[in-house]
C-alpha cells in the first residue's frame, strides 16, 4: 500500500482543480470537510477517482453513471455527501 506524505497530499490537492466548475465546487467542499481525515487506503481510492476524465467523473459523482470498480463506490459516496 502506498503511503501518502505531505508532498503527495499537495499533489492530490492540485489534481482536484478540474476543467468543470461543478467538479471544482464538489471537490472544494470535499477537500475542506474530508480530505485531512482520509487514511492511505482512502487516499489511494481518491487518487484513482481523480484519474477519470471530467465528464465521466461528473456523471459518477452525480450518480448518473455507475463504476465497475466497486472499491471506489464508498469514496464516491463520501464525495457526494460533502
């Protein structure tokens, strides 16, 4: 399992800046409320979520689309709830 140090966390913060305003708003709230509480396993799932293209990511977060990657479902739910 990957261990996320401060440098890795700064990189993740930068990756949450997206091309869609809707994603910026969602990730902004999530980062304020949840990011510092994530453990390394949760951070790994979050990084994997950030690898999706913006349109697909927005559909996943809005619940308009489901992912086959079941290990990401709980993190997507946390992002929605933030």
